[in-house]
């Protein structure tokens, strides 16, 4: 992070003005201001210059000038991050919002080349137009950008079948910290000619270079069958997941876990929304399987659920009878983060745990927190199929003092200690950014941190690319 009290060097500003047209930079505080607030209103940054190139060549020019003058840069996409990794704190902002072109789509190769500023839902639409499917799906798909999704290695609801964002990348175009352009957009699934460099940039949070375009995997449009289920315990949910994997194999695309409390809050907040399978049982599962044919998907889901009922894994459930009903199911799941923020004052955690240990974590961690901090409320939901939980610790109902707010750091420390003891991760899909940077040394080995810092120093010797995110080199 940089000292914002110092003016930018006149020589640097002159170079920027000479290299870029007037549309590609701004020092107007009013134009810069929207780039300095995170979308939840939790963080505010500061910067004296906004760069907004329209193409990769201009990104390279801008970064080259920053490297020449050793001016730090913070790349910014849709600004939908959750760990304070994309706001500038004295650095120059380099926004990719003008780079929205879908450069090419190859349905025979099942690939698409898109620029980093392209919004996720536009990628979905482009793929659909050629009877293809891009599987990454998450609640912010109307505003999050491809560059940010790559830089944070986003997950979403279909990781169980299709993997994380890094698994969907065939190639990248990147501007390196010295202003060179690496063009690796070949749509190859096999290329064994040395280091697979694209994986360095997935999850690097803009600290190793700026992703300007990506070649992504597409798939044939799937036919889905979706069910909403009620069951008694997380143990049964894990057993049910195993049952589905045994009976339906890799056709299981999504397996989402929710507590009844979250569904009830969603029903209160969203007009026309209701629990599709009302039950006194405390847990809900949203499961989706995909096949090439509608009937095969439906038949497989029905047979798998029938066997699960016989085993006593499910107490109640309903299969979506139409695409609209399936979308209603997903509306509940995708509304949970927003509803949580509306109703609850909470400390939030993005964690991953081996699936087999999730029931232990949910039971033991709630007891530990309540023993130490009082009757706090737990709001848990997430992608059970890949072990990713969104775990919120909320203020007790009618609390006279803000227990959670006053103990936020201690609560997070306890949650993360327990996660790590179970072999889990303190960041499943949101990244580290500035928010979790201080915790990373407690959860990564010295060898891991040393390798990460060595890569950073090799590619960015002057530490100008999103400095201070993930770890500090000081």
C-alpha cells in the first residue's frame, strides 16, 4: 500500500498523458470515487489516478510506465470481492471495465475467448447463443467480471462437477508487472511444453500480473433435474451426498446445504418465496444432476431419491416439475447471502473442510462459541459437495450488548483454529486480500509462504502489482 499524501510524480503523469488518450485515464475525484468503495460499503480506499484502458496494448503501456516510475497499481474488475483485495489504498487504480469484448467462440472446440472486464452473465449468454454452456454460476454473476473471477479463483455452485475457475481456463492473456504481454490464449487441452503458467495467475489476486483476456472451456448444454429435500442432521446430509455420488456418479452437479432458519428468513424477505418442502427437520438440501437427455436426468434423480428415502436419509422432499420451479429453488439458495446481511449482524467466514468432517465442525464449533461468547446464533449454508461453508456467527436475538461485534476478532480466530485443526482452509473461494493477510502465516507453512514470496519477487521485483495483498513482502 502506498502513501496517498504524496503527489504522483509529474514525469509519471506526463508519460501517462502521452501514452493514453483522454478516455483512458482520469484524475477527477468524482470519477475515481465509485472505484474506492466496496460493494457492501464496508471499506473505503483512496487513489489519485484512475487508469481505464480499452485494450490489452493500452494496459501494457500503462503498466510499463508504472514499472518505469515504480508506481504501485491495483487492478480492479467488477469490484464484487469480499476480502478487500481490489480497492486501492494509495495505488493507481487500473480498471478493466472497458474491456468487455467476447473475442471468439468456437463451439466445435468447446471454447470461448473473452476479455477480463466481461460480466459473467454475458459469457453465459454468448455460450447459450451457440448452444453451449459455461458452468461457473454464483449470485453476483450480473456484476462480477471474468478477470476478477480468475484472480480470486472463484467457485460457485457447480464446483462438484466442473471444478473451480482455474479448472475452466484453457489459456490466458496477461500483462506482466514490467509491461510485457504474454499471450497464451490457445484453446488446447493438452500442452506439455514446460511450466503451465496460467495456473500462477488463477487465485493470485492481481499480485503477479493483470489478466486481460481468457480462453475458457465450454460444455454442451446440460439437461437438469433438481430436488429440494428436508433432513434431520448434517451427518445424514453427508451420507446422502455419498449416496448420490454412488448412484448418479459425476452427474451430480450441485449439492447445497442450508439450515431451515435461513430459508425462513428468505421467505420473510422475498415476496412469493416459501420453503418448497415445509418440515420441522432443521436442514435442507438442494441437489441438481445433469445429463444429456431430460428424461434420463429425471429418471436417475427419482430412482436415487427413492433409494435414499428407503435408507431413511430424507424426511421430505420435492422434485422440480418445471424449469420455473427449479429456478424458484435456486432463488432461495442464491438469496441467502443477501438475506443474511439484511437480517443479521454477523461475523462471516468463507471456509472449506473435508466433507466427512463437516458434521463434527458444525456441532462442536457452535458449542465452543456459545460456551465462550454466549448464545450466539449460527447461520451456515454452502456447497456441501465440495466442502465449502459460508459460516456466519450472528448476534443473539434481543441481545442487550453487541457480543459478536465486540468479539469479532476472537470469534474469527476460534473458527479458523477449528477449521485448520480439521485440515480445512480459512478461504475456500473468496481469497485472502487485505482482510485475511495477517492470518495467513498461522495457516500456511513457512515453506509455502517462502515459495509464494519467491514467485512474487521473481515476477514483480519492484512489488508494484497490488502490493500487500495475500502477504506483505516487508
